[in-house]
């Protein structure tokens, strides 16, 4: 079964969202340690939201570009193609929290590289949604000559 989501606009981060334990620098190193398979290449692109693409996941849990929105940011980049696997994305985490009269306020915004390897589709979509729309976010992809390498 394939899950698909439109990444067209900044989505409000769900209340529960990905836990801070999930979005850490430890996750950033995971994709760096994974060797690039033969017949594959990796590239990075910086885009503002709306990203202009639909992402989906396959039976192996890989997240890939299912469709490009005509005229959207992804298509205009000239780099992203249908079938490219998303391996990492920019995300925002907060490293501290203060309590002000019973109101919990997060602070210490930190920009991280979030590896998608081993993460559920929903967690990756939540990570993407943390990125503010006016800033360019970095997305890293892997493109392979054949589907078995991806």
C-alpha cells in the first residue's frame, strides 16, 4: 500500500508532533553513514514552501517523489524527478522549554538535518512541516538507475 501526501503548503505541526527525541542530531548522522548504492547518485536542493511535489512511501518504507506539481518549486528547480528517494530534510527542533505561569513555551530553536531512513511517513511529514514557509529548506534525494538500488 502506498501513502501519499501533498507537500504544497506549510502544514501546521500536529500537537503531539515528532518527539524531540526523534528529531535530533543523532538522526542526522544515519543517512551520512549509509553508503551510496552502485548506480545511484545523491543531490541536495533548497526550496521554499510550497514545495510543489507529492511524496509517497513504498512497501519498504522509502519515501519518494510521486508527482511534481506543474510550475511548482520542485519542477522549477530542474533537479527533482519523479521516483527520486527523499533521504533527508531540514527540520526545526526546540532544545528547551520554560514554564511561564502554567504556559509552556518552547525556545532554543535549532535547525537540523533530519534523516528519513527508518522513519515513518507521518514522522517525516511532521518534520517537513516544522520548517517555516519563508525560509528555504534543504531536501536531499537519491536517484538510482534501477528501482532495486533505491
